């Protein structure tokens, strides 16, 4: 039995501009993650515009928070307020994502962020995003990744859904940063669902 073809998505920050959301959708993009907050006080009107555009195009879109060390509850609260205002916790949305790239953002931070967001947003499913080095050497997901946590690995090997690293909760692979997504000018982060997970496993 062969594995089904991976479902595809993109990640956006405030830097990327989407010229044509219908072209993005027509290119088999199914889900979108947008960085809408960082630390305790950063939000972006450009990112919010992207999130709303993806919603209007009928894509499964969710908010992402870029973590910085310290003040975990304040960071979680900023994210929840921003995502709630944008309707990013509605059923069918991509689950909220925490991006763990900054040094000193550790397992304790992640566990506390998950707990606070779940309570404040009244949701359970969350996605935790980090690069291969973080997953292999810094983070210990078995300490906090329960059945409603999905891991997201960034490793640009060009092989969608096959990151070359395994964990039972690994459900998303960022496989490329390239300028070949219709409707978007310039390079964009490209993602694929990792088998046996499906897109439904990533949604609220």
C-alpha cells in the first residue's frame, strides 16, 4: 500500500505579500500559517491582512506566535487576544502555532504556553514549530507533547513530508523556501503533512 500524497500548505510572516489568493488555492495549497504576534508587544497589520485574505479564499488558516525568552504568560495572552480578534480559533482553522527558534526558549516555556493558550482560547490542539537542530538537540517533546500537540519540523530538504527525523507526534514538514507558489511574488515557506497525519489532524 502506498502512502497518500501529502497535503500542502504555506507559512507567511509580515514580509510576504500574496497577490492572488485564488491562485494560491488553485495550486493545491490547503493550509496557511501566519505569524501574527511576537514576544509581548509585536503584532503586524500586514500579517493580519494575509490571515484575513486566506480566510476569504476558503483556506484553513491559523495564527502563529514567535516566542522570545521570558514572560510566557504575557506572550500567550497577546497571541490569544490577537488571534481571537481575527477569528483564528473558529472551527476548521489551522490550530495555533508556537514557533520555537530563539535561544533559551525551552521545554518549560513551551509547556506553560500550551497550558495558557488552551485555557484562554478554550481549545486543545496546538502546533509547535522548530528546526531540525532544535528537535534533535534542544527540545524534549515527550515532556509536553500529548495527543493534541502536533510537532512541525523545518528542514529544507525538498522532499515534502519526508523530513528525515521521526517522532510519533510529528505531523508537518517545512520542506522548502522557494519562489514557486503561484499568486505569491518571491520565496515562501512551503509545508507538507507528514503521513500518517492528515490535514484534519491539524485543524481545530
